[in-house]
């Protein structure tokens, strides 16, 4: 703790949040936490956990339960936790692809159904599904509320910030 505190005092005047927010690339941000020798006790899992806890999302927390589940699903070859950066990033990418596949399946069910998927809230009100920052589903109610067609919404950088006619936007967001 003493070494880490001394480093952070010297490096960023103990303004860790400002330092972390200064990284434009989330991967570089986590790499800095996990690889900086004077920040003791943080590997990739712990760095991901810490970043999530302070509101900086987008990194998988690959604990033994997640790894075991991925191994059971035959997505990874074994249930040993990753011990290198390369292996952590490989497993994280496999988990990201699985999450997108699942969310796209939900979106397809919404499109072919009546807007309602068992186990999810009724989405007949204005609802949008965004995966990796792109709109992959918007129901007609959302199109009417927002004033945009689905192709227009799909072309936007993000639809989560839309607040049509001062009303709340219901959004299911995916992996970012």
C-alpha cells in the first residue's frame, strides 16, 4: 500500500480518477493499472473489477466462476484462470462475442415476435437495443417517439442519449 500510495502521489497527485479518465483507450487504461509495477496487487481481473466499481465499464471480470462456465460451454479449452495478458484478452473477446450473440438472438426474437420476449420487460413501449454502440433493434413505438426510422437509428453513433419529446428513453444496452 505504501509503495502504491507513494507512486500515485508522485505520478498523479493521488488524483487517480482523473488519471484513469485521461486515457482515451479503455484497454490502455486497464493495461496501465495491471502492468504498472508500482501499483501493487492488481492484475487484469482486479483492474477490471476496480474500473467497473468506479463506473468505467467495458472490461470482463474473468473470475473462476465465469471461466468455469465458459469451459463447460466449450468456449475455452479449460477452466484455469488466465495468467497472461494475451490469454486474458483472448478469453475476454470470446465472452464479448458470446454476449453479442445472445443479445442479437434476443433482438431477433423481438423483431419476429410481437415485441415481447419471455423473461424481459414488455417492450411494446418505445424500446431500443444497442450492441457495441450500434442500434440493432428499435420497435415501431420507439421510431414514432424518436421521429427516426430504424435505418436512421442504426446509422447513429448511439441512440441511448436520445430523449424524444422530453420523454424517458427505455434502452437495453449491450456490450460496450
